[in-house]
């Protein structure tokens, strides 16, 4: 049985960043269970706001509009973080949220940012059946993921307070490492 960690131990959100398929949603759910903090998935919030799936948002409005929606959501969360009744949470982000410099600044100031890093072969396996990844709707998914990782790696590195390689690590181990590091970060 895993030991729960009281939500009161965390003064700010724990934020998960990384490429699609790195485990942000899965790890986010586990962190939420262990800490009692609610999980906020930025992609799901945007889907709910627009009443459309991410692929439909990309198709109808384009990636630039989607990225603007991510920024607006981060600004809202940053504004709420100073409210007296704010609740901390676990935040699982979209893989491209780090593309805008403003987003990277907001993320670092909002909470403890963890980059879940995974190698490309593992990402290919994890996203093989996913049809909700608009950036992977092409003939060479391996080349796309490699290109995305090369472009975004320095942005993830610049944004994260902690980097974890989750290629061959199990979920309980990753969540324990994040909780331990977050407790130290907020000490």
C-alpha cells in the first residue's frame, strides 16, 4: 500500500511537462491519488471550454490558436494562484506548452515543474494507437517525434525544476521521486 502525502505539504502546484506519450496524464492521475490534490489537464480544460477535441481544434482553428488558449489558461491559473482561496493541484500540460516564452515563465513561477523525458522508440510505442495526436497525423511518426524532441528539449530543460527519464521507470517509482523532490522544493 502506498502512503498518501497530505496536500498541505505542497504550497504550489506540481506541473508535468514533456512530449506526448511521456506519461503526463498517467503520472498526473497517480500524483493526484497520492497527494489528494485535484488533477488539472490543460488539454482537457481547453477541450471542455470549446466543446471540441484537440484534433478538431487544430483542424478548425490551427495550432497557433490552440497555443494562445494554453497561454490564456496559464495566465488564469497564475492569477488564481495568488487568491486567498486558491487550491493547489497537479497540472498535466500539453506537450507544446513550452513553445511560447511567456508560458515557460508562467510555468516556472506557478509551481514545481517536472519534465518527464522519454526516448523516441518508447514514445512511438506509447502513441502507436493514439488517433488524438494531430501532430502525428503523417507518414513518418518517428521523424516527427525526433524533430519535436530536438526542438523542444532545450525548452523543457529551461522550464523544468526537475528532469525524470520515464522510458523504463514504473509509475510508482516516478510518482515517489516527484513527491520526494516536491517536498524538498517546498521546504
